[in-house]
C-alpha cells in the first residue's frame, strides 16, 4: 500500500456525553479532511480510564462516540474509525515515550493540574502521563495534522517536543505533527460560567448543551444562559456570555460575528437566546436522527470498529518495528 496522502489523526474520550463544544471545536471539523488526507479518528478509551469510569457506561459510551463520529458525517469507508484499546501498539508506544518525556514537562500541563484538583482522591500515574500516551497516538501514524480544540494545544506542543527529541537521539523516526485549531469556534464556553470551558464532565447540567439533548432541553438551556446587565448584542471580551452565544449562533448558521450583531441590533437578549437555541437544535437534528439509527445496529458498529482497528494496526506496525529497531530491542 503506497501512502502519498498526508495523515490526520484525532481522538475523543468516551468519558461522558458529548457536548456542542466537542462538536463545534473538534468533530464537526473532522470530515473536512476525509477527501484529501488519510484520516484516523479514534475513540480514546485508554485515556478515559485516567478518571474512574463505570464499566457498563464506558462500554456504552465507546459505541456512542463511534456512532457520533459517523452521525457527524464521518463515512467509515473514507475514514479509519477505531477504538484505541483495540490497537495495543498505542499502549506499547505510550510506555516507550514515557521514557523520553520529562517529569518537569508533565508537571507543567494545565490539564493535569485542573484534573488533579477535580479528582483529588485519584491522582493516578496515568493522569500524569496522559500526554505521552496522546503523543503515542499521534506519532504512531506518522501524523501530519491534528485537529483539536485550543485546550489541547499544550499537549500537542509536548507531542512535537517528544517527536523531535526522539528524532534527535535516533535519527528520523517520527513525523513532527502540526495542530489544526479552527479559530472561529475553538473554545465554546459554559452557559452558566462563560469564562470557563464547556466541559462534558461539568456537574451543572444547565451549563452544558449535549449533542443528543432534545430540542426543548436545548432551548430551555439557552434561555437560562448567563449574559450580563447590559442589553447590547455585541462580541467583546467584557461580554463573555453574549460573545459565546454569538459564536455558537454563528457556527450553526454560518454567519460572521458582524452579521450576527447586525441581525440582532436593537433586539433584546430574550429574542436572541431563543434564536440561538433554535439554530442549535435545528443544526443538531440530523445528527440526532442519524445517531439513533446507527445505535440501533450494534453489529454494524462492531464491524466498523473491527475493520478500523485492522487498518490502524497495519500502519502502527510499521512505525513500531522502526521504533524497536532504533531503540535496540532484539527482533
Ligand atoms: P472533559 O470535560 O472530560 O475534560 P472534554 O469535553 O474536554 O472532556 P475531550 O474528549 O477531552 O472532551 O475532547 C475532545 C475534543 O473536543 C478535543 O479536541 C477538545 O479540544 C474538544 N473540545 C472539548 N471541549 C471543547 C469546547 N468547550 N470548545 C471547543 N472544543 C472543545
Ligand atoms: N487529549 C485529547 C483526546 C486525545 C487526542 C489524542 C486528541 C487523546 N489522544 C490524539 C488528538 C490526538 C482531548 O481531547 N482531551
């Protein structure tokens, strides 16, 4: 098999119900690469267990995350869709890269600091070395481009540093990946606390809009969204709530910030919030329908996982034999 296309890799954890942050910041962008790149989209279950998971829920969410990839427009024939733990080379290379990643580097990761504060009873070694496993995911496929939300920029830079360090010691082994961070929707904020990221693990259900929420729930949540005491619909740093709603509305309607501001000039927040809720619910309706259809056919999802893992393993094997040889492992 000759591989002349550039390679794209990204992953989403099956650690909760996916939000419009995951959708707009990551998954929705994935399909734009399907034609011109060789694309690998992975359900990263090994990463998910860095936080305690209920086994039955982890299993269900692994199917759901795969089904959502497909419902968001990723055709399994054009993209390699698979589950991380089905390709053991991820864990193998993860261990190897642990030995080329510094304690100090991992200590500086803001996600580690945030998650250790959130899960103070379970600050396990996996949570700490999460970024070297992520580097393994990426480097295993000689990835050129990694589409992610801006919160992953620091992890991506560490992946690049690890790749360069390894290449410097052993000669050219890994492609040094670039991030692809879509600027218009890179960070969707919480509806309740618009200065922090909308996160699928937020315990406040009103702060988060899930891809699979019903239309009524979506509209109700947007009606409750925190704005400010002003009444002007304007994108500005000192208006984080309104700016976040403008971003979301723009993302679902394809309108620019200026167009949205013009459309709602002189109108109240009530009107605006309702319009955002409707645009979001309508935009997600086809995804929801397709998701329900896919989840009704587990056997098909399993066939997709299986052929995705076989394809991924083929590429992973090539990198692993190179890595083993360079390090000095006996063949
Ligand atoms: P958790 O809340 O459990 O930390 P998460 O919601 O950040 O998880 P991940 O599986 O870690 O979800 O992320 C999947 C992808 O979604 C990543 O590329 C991430 O950058 C992106 N993403 C997550 N939340 C947002 C957001 N609020 N805005 C934009 N992109 C996001
Ligand atoms: N850490 C990522 C999920 C992830 C990932 C990856 C993203 C794991 N491995 C490789 C891109 C490439 C997150 O979204 N929190």
